[in-house]
C-alpha cells in the first residue's frame, strides 16, 4: 500500500474592526509610514492519509567494477549494463521504460603506509559504477526483472520504489482528510 500523507495548515483570522486599532509608528525611523495594526491569527494543522495500491514500480539495478585503468573499469560496467538491458528486454519490458540513471568513474587511492603520511596520494586503479532503472507497470514482473538483472551481472540492487502513475485522486482524499482534521482541532 502506498501511504500519502498531507499536512494542511488552516489559519483562522479573528474578526476585529480595523478602525478600533491604532497604527503604530516605525521605531527609530522618523517620517516612515506606520506599521499596519497586527492581525490576530490562529494556526492549526491536520493530518490526512489515503492508502491505495501502487500501480507501478521502479527497480534500480547497478553494477560496480574496479580495474587498473579508467577505460577498463568503464568498459567492464558498460558490458554488464548492456547485458542487464538485454536480459530485461527479453522479459518484454519496453525500451522506453529502461534508462541509465547514474554513471560514475572515480580513482582508487593506495593507503599510505606508516611513515608515508606526508606523501602524495597514489592512484592504484579506477572504480566505475552504472545504475539502470526499470519502470514497470506490470508489478508481477518485479521479481523476474530483479532475477534477470542479477543473472546478467548486476552486483547491486539499489532498491524497488513503488508508486502511482497518477496520484491526484489519492492526494485529494488525503488533503480533504487533513483539512477536516485541522478544522476539528480549530473548533476545540
């Protein structure tokens, strides 16, 4: 179940006659227009939620590789990412539902030995990372997509995110419940 929570703020203004209050001068600023009289206000908050079943899932499969050169590390993750893409497509997932989201390449530094604290860090290799995101409208494919990605060489599962393609109705229900909650608190 997807939980949508909305907090609504309701401000209730007290009805006071503007004529009954005096304008206040701005302290220390001669000739400045006066401050308007303060408007009394009460602020309350309310909570509301709507629980609905998700109708889409996004699976993030990643591959992390380390090699002596930047090119070798990058080629390694590219090969594996392509294998993941191919494995997911074989399950019937459309190409427009698959995309690379993160692509990183970083140097790997050697640990300084005792007595070498003041020396420059030395690069001993490179680490490349590639994350493929797969958006599914058929939730029963989530397990097979994960299995296919791992079998194709993914060595990271960055998570499965469930959501709604259109959450307008659920947000509206949650907001209405939050407003109702806030109004009830204000009446106490």
